[in-house]
C-alpha cells in the first residue's frame, strides 16, 4: 500500500536487491501505463479517426512476410480480412 512500510527478515542482499528491482520495474510500468492513457486521451479526433494509412501499411508488411515464407497464405488472408474490417 502507498506509504506503508514492511520489514523482511532473513534474506540475502542479493535477494533484497532483486525484490527492490522488481518493485521498481512495476512502478515504472505503472507510470508508463498512466502516461499512455493520458497521451491517448489527448489525440485529436481527426488523427485518431485516420488509421487507414496505417492499415494499408500493415497489410503491405504482412504481404512481405508472406512472400518471405514467414506467414502462410491462410494466415495472411485472415489477418488482412481482420485489418480491412477496421476500415
């Protein structure tokens, strides 16, 4: 809980440092998530409503992956349908 303190006994410095690092990673991730929400809420409607170019670019990239043999024809077609449905 915010502002609370806990005491942990009988752990090594290495374990304590690992716990602190995990805690700090969680805090950074939480702060980043909060920033992302703020940024998304600040996107002007005309920008948010114009994902068409992005979808076309994604389909082009998927096509390249298909040509390289990374995606099968079915995988490509399914993902393309999914993206086109967003237009």
